[in-house]
């Protein structure tokens, strides 16, 4: 049993005096050789065992940056939010009713059956979807690199310019599917699966080798970012809220109201991880966004070790550069380098005390498990020398 979540505090912060008394969230890791490959196991190039990964998270949790740790890796075939297509095609279906369709899509994608994108295409009858019609295509390193596009090379680590990628020639899905089969590691990042148990049939499937990385972030920071990008998330917020009636919250109701559903899902997932069923044992890892931005190299090595990827100097340099930028990005949905300390504390100056307490009411259970301290006064919020992070709970 190994600790997966670690806390280190920025130099200008100090932990609470009682932090050492708190517990730690741990995970179970299978011993080497404990899961022998099945003769029918889904395999990658040259018959190598294929590692499948699902990054389980929610909107505004730093998942676009986290996804780049895989998108940039030359050994990884990465897909960004493919279930977006399901939600668009079946709108206004609510989040709960679309979970089964989301799982079915993932089941196909993990087998490199990319024709499933066509099933949920909104391009119109008789129009074939191309690589450029896939959500997130303009920043997908495989789509923007040779042999599908001459603009970039997958083996060279570095962000791609979406303006350049949008000029890539559109390719048939079958070409993209051919590329998928070349990779030993396939990673999908998604925010539209709300119940980890939805993935149980895939994780039990003897022909798949699927692991889940649960990326979490302080719910108050998530709420602050949702408010800042609320106009871009209004459609998704309505689907998350489903039939829930509007309550108090003013113009930020949908941004904050969705936090109740999101935190309920987070709490349920964490409780499942603390007492894992057989299909989850050895196949789950939780990562705090805060640990990633404060200790990027250490966290990268832990994450890569969990999914059996080698850590290259180029990926370490990329990760370090992305957490050492000059400031905190004010543009939602854009991946850029940012100052780690600013990224951790931005919500403390952006949210009102009333908003903070509302989020804490919705999210107190996952906050307690993950080591996010609640605040007791407006003065405590503004005292940026005091960290609100502690070690996560067991």
C-alpha cells in the first residue's frame, strides 16, 4: 500500500498546527505479476500488452494541462473529451441518462474502433466525419503530426498551435484508427462520467487492461473557474443539473449549483476507492491538481509509474515549464504555463465569502477526504500565508 497523494506547501505558506493529525488517502497496488495477461487481452503493436487509461475528472480541474502529460508523450495515443460528441448528439439529455452511452463509446474507443465517432456525429446525414471534426482535434498531437499531418512530429515534445493544426488536411477516421493501433498506451480524458461504477464492466473485461486516474482539485477553485467560464459551460451545467430546480445564487446559479452534483459524484467515487471492489483494486490512482503544480516532477513520476510509462528528460522539462509560467492564465479553456502559487490561491481573492461557504456546504465530504481545509472567517480566506491544504484522508 503506497501513498499516492502528497502535500508540499509553497514557500510563502504555512500548514496548520494540527495538520499532522490528519489521515492520508491511500491506494492498493497490485504486486508485480499479480495480473497476468490473458490470451485474449487487447494488444498493441507487435502483440505488446496495451495499457488503457481513463482520466476521471470534472470541468475546470486542471484536466486540460494534466491531459497534456499524455498528449505530449510520444508513446501515448490520447483522446480529449470524446464523450462530448455523445452529449452534443443527445442534447438535452441529462448527465445521468447519458452515462450508459458514454460507457459504450469508451468501450469502442479502447478497442481503437473510432467509427463510433461517426455514430454521434452532428455533421448531418450522409456526411462522413473526419479527424478535424473530432472534439479537441486542433490540439491532438497525433492528428497534428506525421503521418496524418506534416505540421508536427509526435516524437518531439512541445505544445501545438491550434491555428496550425486547423490547416492540417482532414483525414478519414480509418486513417486515425490505423494510428491508434500503433500505440501501446491509450489514454482518454473525460469530464462526463459521473459514477466510477459505470466503468466497472470495462474494468472487469478480461480483454482490456484499464486503469483510472482520478484528478481532483479544491472545489472552491473549481467553482471559481466555472464562474469565470460560465458562459462557455452553460449548456453542460444545464445537463449536469438535469431536472433540479433553480435556487438562490443569482447570475452564478448554474456555475455554483452544478457543484452540488459534481461534489456528490466526487464523494461517492472517493468512498468507493477507500473500500475498493475487486475490479478497482490496483487500478485506481487519485491525483490532486495542487500537488501537480507544486511538485510537478514528483507527481509526473508517480503518474507515469502507475501506468507503466517511462519518464523522459523532455517530459520532465515540459512539465516543469508548464508550472513555472510568469502568471496565472485568465483565459478559460486555454492550456498555458502558469505560476504554481498563483494557480493555487486565485480562488481566495476571486470568490466572495458567501460563495465560498456555499461551495463548502455542497462539498464538505470530498474536501475532508482530500485534505482541503474549510475556512472560518473572511480574514482567514484573505490570509494567503496560511495554506488550506493538508494531507488527504484514509
